[in-house]
């Protein structure tokens, strides 16, 4: 039984707050209406019936028509990279004679991100329907949902939803009397951040140690068990049913060119009403911040990390002039990433904040690549030295140099995730690093004093 006691109706930690804009995925959710009958009452599985059975004088949709509709929609992957979903689906070799696989990446481990958790908890059937549609479009008969190991209750809920879908004839052989058959299984991971990387996820799914693979070959040609595989994020699959029911053009018009539809943003950090907010792509950040109640305590906005902890930080003034979509955020110098918007007010010390981020990435490195294995530890130790009054002026340039030698030199993007926050923090807030070194204390915060962010035991473990 999933414990809902910690979720409050005022919107903290969840999506039941009524302050979404044009919601498609979380519309009408109240925390209890996640069952199949509830989903069907909201129009659930109508998109699947439209594809497999037709209706209103229309013939069933061919796989090629489904992919074309997704391409026209402007839907981009919601897991981080923002790759066009329809284009990714078209990479799957349709005439491949053997088994092919579909995988949902629900290993939500990016710090600040909590959107997929809500989708799985309160609308699991929308993910199931999206995966069935995707499987039909690519001629796939077996799929898996890889769920983060630390939310085991949601794994159990998804299993319950799968049982309902099977009993209703939405999963299994000859779905809704069609020629399409699809088996979908849930799989729980073990809480490793690195398993959010798609090839490490596949290794874990195969029962191996979760470490990234060299690419190429890419999963579309050599994926799960060496077979062609397509991997999409939870929210990406959840966007598909509305898209198919209403058409790709309608979905595109919900957002902006090249950035179709709505997006779930996890508003966290120094905001009055943290939670998940579904808004159209291209919504101004200022409007999204207003929906979340503004900066906590009425304080000034100092900085924002717009796409989860691995995205480069941006000054608050830059964010206030930016819209929430892949292209605008990239133009501003960061990434939309997972959609976790980490808001930082004027009392936040950026050196101290970077210390916590650097500790996380050196801890989560799988150790396979030397630049990441060694470099993330170096980054942490140098930031730790600066934060605790032992920094040298040359450490600032040395931090940039180490980050440069990590970024782009590892098998997966964890090295980049560790390096980009360092480079962005120094770029935009260099004065704080200089102040720490010259005055051996923080520039901002209560008393502007240096305070440890890790326990002595944690520090000793890392240093030696």
C-alpha cells in the first residue's frame, strides 16, 4: 500500500494544487483516482482504440502514421536530452526478424527532480497506454519499465496497474482484437544515479553491474540483450495518449515551434510552494515562479539551475527573461534537462552550494572512466578547500582546468554533469570564490561565516 500521508492538498511535494496551465498529464488527479476505471473516465485508452480500431469513420492508424503524428507534434524527450521522440522511434528497424524491446526510464535520480514519481503514483495507466502505442508504432512486443529502486512503493503500484490493464485486454496477445500483441513488465533498480544513463540502465536490466556502455553501437541497433531497443522517459510516454487523441498539430500548438506540448517542472529550492507544475512549453520562467508562490520569504532571486543539478546555473536576472523550453534555455547558456528548477535566493552561498553538488557527483561516479573517477574527487576536494578557508587563488583556474579535462572525455555524461556546474558557478559567481579565498569566509548568508556542509566522517572518507 502506497503511503499518501506525507502529501498535502496545498501542493507541497506533489501535483494536487490546481495551479497548472493547460494540464494534460496531471489533469483531474486527486491522489486516489489512479485506478483503471478512473483513467478510462478521463478518456484513458481512447488513443489506443483510435490506433487499433479507428472510429468516427476513420480507419485504424498504421505504425507509419503514428510515428508521423509524433514527429509533427514537436514532442521531445522529457528525460534530459530533448531528442525528438518521433525521430527516435523512426530509428527502430521495423523489418528486424528477431525480438525488439521497448524500455521506459523511470530511474528518476537527478537531484531536484520529482515529476516521474508523481506520474507513476497518480496516473500509471497513462504511461502504460503511451508504451503500448509506442510499441505498436515500432513493431515491438516486449517492454520494461525500469523504476528507481528507492521508490519501491511506486513499483508495486505500477504492478497493480499492469494487472488491471492485462485483465481489461489492453496488454497481452491481440490487444483489443487487433494483430498487435505487447507484454509489459516492471523492473525495480537499486537506487544508483548512474543507472539513469540509458546504457547503464540496460546493463542493470540484464542483471549486470550498472555501468555505461561505449557508444556506438547505440541501443536502436544493439540494446537490451543485444537486440534493437528504444528507451524513453516516463513523462515522454505519458505525453503520447493526449497527443494521439487530439492530433500532433494540436499538441504542437500547446507549446511553441520545435517544443510541442506541456512539460512538468519540479519547482524546488527557495520557493513558497514547491511541487510539480505542468505548463505549456515556452511559458516564461517569471510566470512559472509566480505559480510557485515566488521566492520564499520575499527575498531576492539570486540564481536558478533550470534542469536538475547537472545543468549549468544561471543568474536570476537571466532566468527572469527566459522562457521554459529547450531552445531558449540553451540560448541562455544552460539546459532544460529533467525539468527540475532549483531556485536559489540571495542568501545562498554559491561556493557552499557547489560543494554539495561536487560531493554528490564524486560519490555517484561508477569509476569506469579515469577522468571522472579521479577528476570528480579533485573537484570536490578543491571546492572543499575553498569553502573551509584554505583555498588558494590559483584554485579557481585549476577548478576550471580540471573541469575542462573531464567534460567530453568520459563514456557517459556523468563527467559532464560534474564539470558543468563548476564552470558555470565560476563564470557567473567568481567574486564569491575570490571572497572566500581572500577573506576566508562566505560573502553571503547568516553571519557570512564558513560552515561545514558535510559531517567530519564524510570528509575523512573522501580525503582518505
